[in-house]
């Protein structure tokens, strides 16, 4: 079973809510600090809850970024409120 520390090496983890089309980056370091590096990914998945619709989505997206992933230097704020694209109206 995969654990947080397995992923922290080279992956980014996103929570996904299909009904809302929301994708939120999960802070692996923060999660490891709280739950420990051996915390299983499956339990993270079961705990996910969309902050917009309150559904338990149970959906994760795991993105490989490589061991130098930090170098890509792109980061979400903790609470990215609805990132609307420009409305042409
Ligand atoms: Zn949702």
C-alpha cells in the first residue's frame, strides 16, 4: 500500500470533485506532519470531502513530477476560492 512518504518523493496529490469540477492540491508535507509518513494513501482518499458541495468524493489525482518536482515552482494557496476564469459578459 502506498503511503504519504512514497508519494512525497516525486508526486503531487490532488483531491478531485467531479460534480464541482474542483481540484485542490493536497499539502503532503503538512499531512505527513500531522498523520505520519506511513499514513496510507487509501485513508487519505476515504477522508476527502469537497469544501464546496460537502460530498465525500473519494477521488484523488496523483501527478508525477519527478524527484526535482519542487523546482517547477508552482504552488496553490491553501484555500483557492473558486478560480473563475474571466467572464465575457
Ligand atoms: Zn464538490
